[in-house]
């Protein structure tokens, strides 16, 4: 809540509140503002009836005002629906009405306590800026803000606090604390940028689509090559299982939505500097606040990073500028605009080829620091330009219309002078060729890869009463278009030896590569409703109709393959509250995913992939709601996956639709602060995923990236009293079983275990210091691989990262 009250008046108002009790406690600053003629900011709020703790979190998110409360006080209490124009204090008063609780101003926010209380036990802040590792709500799985307890689906929310505490540098590292989610290609921290990106990810043993299953504020925003910097995001929400009902085409495994930071009502600035091993340097700025009036708020996130690599030679420089503005156009109309410019100058880390073993593949016995080829002399540049706008219009007291538009352009040329492609382990008995151990071919490439994405959505959400019950509904229509093209060439082969670390520069004779692309577009119509037929039971229903146009070319820009697909998908979810602390749920949901570039023997595009999930789970809260523990049991069935057919040499290649792939699994997640100062986040998953059709050439194989089990743990403790108050230490542990290299390659790569240590100090008023020691045991492992003959990546050896953060908070000045 922004109040133009001078600091002496603010201190006086707090003193008055303490003296006169609850009659002025809720809104002491507003009362003074009315007497002095100062302005109070008002907000258009549309909060449903929900648990009180969830409502306070939503209020904090909408207003930017921190609300502190002991979770034990909130347990079992619900807040009535709140719709209309209120100041933050007025809204808080209405949410607490009839609860036996009151609030008083304290410092920069509000303190909730029992009526008549004068002190509060250790508190947990409700609101996005201080939610810790346990988020209260999600918005991706349902396109409406629901508590995680009310959502009949497994959802992981990776908060900003989690990203900061672990000093996360890459998306794959961020996802480690989501059960059953693993990035199986690309690289990790301290490795610089891989040449082709390939940030491919599995959820529950299913490889998700690199474009349509990676979202930004719900918009299509791929991850295949250039990824937006994590500094611009407030949280990452991972939805397990299909979500075609709300988002259209997509994987049955799930989707990942990165939620942008929004402007806040109160002035604040964060300045960070980071330095670490292997020439890692970075500076960040995050400044937000009012823009001269209480009807306009702005935010600017900017970053510059200059990073080397534990591999000799690769490096990258990244520049990020991400402004956003939120305007109250009228008392019932709000506009939010986001922008992004990101530029990266890259000398790529091309990785290495895998060595075949008796059971699959492993890394060759070479130093992790070895660059396998001839380092590229000149960097190439990746650029991303993006803009989005969200216009919200309130319609009466219970309805909201939202128009959302997005445009993204990504240019990702790739130019590598010479890198190793495959190698031998000795004489080749099939050809009787005499080959030295480690002999490799060397090639270079030159690609132009461009992508333009356009998305739009019109949504109407609200509630109506039927048979004495409130029915929450969401209706929408959305459209997206993806223009993609890739033109490339390869240099002639040269020779080298992996184990001798001797490589030749290829001759500059060019072999033209494939020129292909497409312009798929999709339009969908969806409807969703949620109702509580009885107090403890919540029912969520969804239905969607999609039309997808598929246009692809290969060889020139004339259309070579065209097709259109229509499909209807549905979802049914049930949630039942066994008690105030325990809920159980069940889910049935469908997915479909059209195929773009795979054709049958007659040159026609294959039919779409389809999938369903059957899921049962429980969501629980412990220690007065401070710790959430969720578990899920699931079966995923996926059919019609395009796979390459076996054809005789010289004949035209084509693909066929596979039979059933099934994933059966169980997962457990725990997040929260069970005791003051102790944070914990745990993610466990066990899944059996394989092809089940005996007629498939991949029958019995482990799909690419899938591992039978994985486990991750973050835990840290901050000293609460005494001379060491503010000092803390913790650890991150991650372990994963053997993983499939690729759906199209038989064999696995070894799993691994990694341990990171953390230390931090929060004893200063405005400065925080964080130190991370990654891979303290110096374990040697493969971070990512999606093929056997090139581009695999080692994980970082032992490395250190130091971060200093300074926060300027205008409310405290």
C-alpha cells in the first residue's frame, strides 16, 4: 500500500495505533491521510471465497503490501469473497471480518493477531515477496489463483526465494527441486553456453515439447536454444500431467510456466554483484515502485553477465533489459506491459561424444577441461526481443475480462569452427579398418535459425450462484502462431584424436545443410468451472476444442506439407478435505500434440500424439501450516509417438506412429519452514517408463532422459539469536539414476550424486551475503546428453559462487 505520509507522521500513527487498540489498528495511516489530505492507493480486487491464509497471500500479491501472521492463527479460518475497490487496509479488514483476528501496522507491513493481543509469536509472511520455499497458491494449472491444497493436480512452485537461496544459474538447476522433472540435455552452471542449446526436459518420464510446454506467463515461449535470463522471473510453476484443456497442444507429461516479475506499489531496489570460479562475473539491478502517481507503477530488471567455463575456451557475455509498467487506466481498468531485450555473445561449449559400454554409454576418459576441437575464433550473437500486454476490465462485482497479447522474436545463429563428432575405441571389425583408439572426425557448421511467436488470448472469468453454491468459471479463446526456419551448412570433415587432444581445422569446403521450417498455428476455445457441491468437496471440470493448422517446408519456402487437426480434450478433478490439514484428490485429464515434421511413407504428416493421466494424491500441511507435504500416485499413457522407420540404404526415410508408452510412478514433495530459521525443500520420484507395444522397434526401451528415480534436498538453518544471529548454512543434494540417452538410441548413461554447500549472512539491515560451493566432492558426471555421437556435457567440477545483495526499501527511509 502506497501512502504519501511523511516518516514522522508514520511513526506517530503507529504509536497512536498501539495506544488506542483495534479501533484504529487496522488503518492508522489511512486515518491520518484523510485528516492531512494525503492520498491513499486503492486497488481493484476480485478475490474468491477461500482459506484465510490463501486470501492474505493473494492480497499481498495484488497490493505489494506484506502481511505477517502466525500460520497457527490462520489454520481452519476462511475469508469471504472480496470484490471491489479498496485500499489495502480496507481489504485486510474485510478479509479478517468475523475471524476473531485483527491487524495492526508494523514497520513496512501489517501484523495479524488475535483480537486484543499486543504481541505476536514468530511469524511467517503471507505474500509473494516473503513466502519462503512453501508457496500458498498457483495460477498455471487452472488459470485462476487457487491454493495448492484446492488444486486437483500435482503442481510444484519454485519460488524466488528458492532460486536466490540456491544461487540458481540455469533452468535445469532450478527444476531440480521439482519431483520427477529433469533436464537431460544442455549444460549446467559454470559450463558456458552449449552450441545448440538443447535444453530438453522430461516430466514423469515423458520428454516435453521444447516450444509449447515451456511457457512465460502462460504464453508459448520455447526453450530449445536461447533461454530468457532467470532474473526476470518471480517464480516457476511446474504442472505435472496434461494441461491441454487450458493451453491446447502439449505433452501429456506436463508444462513449465515461468512467471514474470510485476511492478510493485512501494519503492524498492535490489542491486547484486556475483563472482565465482571459471571467470564468472555478473551484476543485477531490480528496481520497482510508483511512477509519479499512485495510478502507475514500474519495474526494471537489468543484468550483465560475463562468464567463462571449466572447459578451456568457451565464454559468453549476456545483456538483459526487462522493463514493465502497470497502469490503472480507470477505476475498473488495468494495463500491464512487459518488455524484454536479451543479447548473448557466445563462443560455444560443444561438449563431447559418448563412449559405448556393455550397458549403454559413458563419458570418455578425457579431462573435463578439454575442448574437443578447435576453438571458434569469433563469437556469434543470439538476440531475443519480446513484448506482452495484459488488459483487465472489471465487469460488475464478480466478473473480469482479460485480453492478453504477446510477440517474441528469437534469432539464434550458430557458427562453430571445428568440433569432434564421434570417435572409435579401436579397430573396426566390420570394415577391417585399422583405427587408433580415440580417432574422431572433425566438422564445423554455420546455421541461421529464426523464430517468431505471436500469441493472444481473450478470457472471461467470474462467479455466479447456483442452488445456493458459488460456481467459479473461466471461459476463453486463444490463438498462437509459430514461424520457424532453419538454414545450415557443414564444413568438410577433418581428423583428430580425442585421447591425444589433437584436432585439425576442417577445410572450408561447404556442404549445404537442410533448409526447412514451418508455420503452425492453433486456435482453441475452452471452458472451466469449479464448484463445491458440499463444503468439503471441490469439483473442477474443463473442456476444450482446438483447431491446429500445420504447414511445413523442406528445401525451399514453398509449402511441402500441410494438414489440419481438430481435437476435443477434457479434464475432471476432485478434491476432498479430510480435515483442516489434509486433502485428497483425483484427476483424469487428456492431451494431444500434433506432429509437424514427421511424415509417413506417402509423405503425409503423421496423426497427433495423444495421452491421458490418472492421478491420485494427497496434500497436507503440518506445523501450523508452515510445512506442506504432498504426494501423488500416477499412470500416464502416451500413444502415436513419431519414430523413424527402418528403411534399406538409399531409400527415402519416413516415420511411423508408435504404440503405447506408459509411465507409472509415485512422487513426494515437502516445502516450508517447520521451525523458525529452518528451511527445507524435498523432492522424490520413482517412475517406470517404457514402450509397451511389442510391434514397436523401441519396445522395452527407456525413453530419452527418463530415470527410474531421482531425489533432491535443500535444507538450511539461520541462527535466530545471539552473536551469530543472521548467519546460516545449508546444503543441496541431488541424485539421479541411470538415464536414457535418447528415444532413438538403445542404452543409458550413468546416474550421479552431487552435493553443494551454502553459507549466508543476513545480519546487516540492507545487505545479504551468499556463498555456494558446488559439487564439493568433485564428482565426475555427465550433466546432459541427448545423443551418443556429439554434444554431451560434463557437470562442473568443484566451484564457488559469491553473491552480495543490497536492498533499498523506500518504505524504511
